[in-house]
């Protein structure tokens, strides 16, 4: 049996995997989840990766590493340091070696966004990204889901059951580290492991068109699509568990 190691996204914590953990354990699988140090404004991608590595150091089992949303910038770093059988990007950013997420958004982002993040990307370096689909929903710029209930219901938990949405809102954490946006991805290439990409076709945060494009271009695979939003682990946990267990993508043979 595989161990599923679940790495949460921005403003979340290990709590966000509760319903998926129940489904995976009911199917006989061991699950590990942890809290990343997102409240620490100085935490970088290496610190996030270390928080994942700590509970995995003694494991000799087959590890499937699942990264949600911003954790797509973290899980390849983990896989570069310990054996991982599969990386699963769940509605997740896919890092580009030598580039930050904001740099990937250079042709979508505005000067105000860069200013808000106190970040000055090098222009002209990324002309090859000009015609990629837009990545992040621009309607969310400057919006804090921890402080703005209307935003979180419209964009984040719109497809969740009302009681689950209320519970999730009550558990949101303040996210102070900008590393997943501003830090240059430190690896020279993505690890040569098996990949899967799972997207929600109704995602209002990370555009599904970008996820499809990036999965094919950077991972060399076709994504698996579920009808749902950005938080499939909360809105579709049983379906997601079945896909994680039964659907495996081919070994990476192309991309970056």
C-alpha cells in the first residue's frame, strides 16, 4: 500500500485534508499531512520542503506526494531529496526552473501586483511565456480570503457543502510568506518521477486552461479533470481518493 503525503496550499493547513484522509484510510492507505510555516514571512520554499521532509525521513514505503495549489512549488523540491514514487499536482502551480511564479505571470500581471509584493522581475527574459494561457484569476488580486467572507465563498468554497464551507472558513490561516510567488524555483529541472495532474473544471482561482496547458507542456501528461472548484479535497473527497488510488500517469518523458 502507498503512503499518501498531502501538502496543503495557501491559507490552509493539515486540517484541509480531513475528508480526503478519511476516504484514503477507509481504502486501506496510510496518510501523512503537516502544517507548513505559512505564517512566517521569512519562510522560503526550502523551509516548506523541510516541513514535508521531517515526517517522511524514516519512511521506506512507496510515497505518493500530493501538492495542492501553491504546494506545487514545494513537492518537486521534496522529490529531489528523497525517493518519491509519484508527484500529484492538485489544482496546483507547476514551477518553471529558474523562474518565480510571478515571473511566469509577467504578461498577465500588472505593475501594481509586483509593487504589492515588493518584487521587481527581470523584464524581457521570459518572452517565450507571452502566449501561454493566463494562470491566476486577476479578480483575486489584493483580496484576503481570511478577511473577506464574500470573496472566499465566491471563489474558494463555492462548490462545497454549506457546512463544510463554514467549517473551512473558520479554519483559514493567515498566509504571510510570499515565497511561492516571488522566490525563484531552485531546481535546474523537475525530478524524473511519475506525475499526475488533477484539475477542477470549475476552478475560479487557477484557470483550468492554464492547468491543461502547463500539465502537457511541463509535465508531458494530460491532466485528469473533475467537475468542481479549486478545493476538490473538500468538495469531492471520495472521487478524488478513487482517482489518486486508481489513476496513474505515465513517467515524465517531456516538458521542462
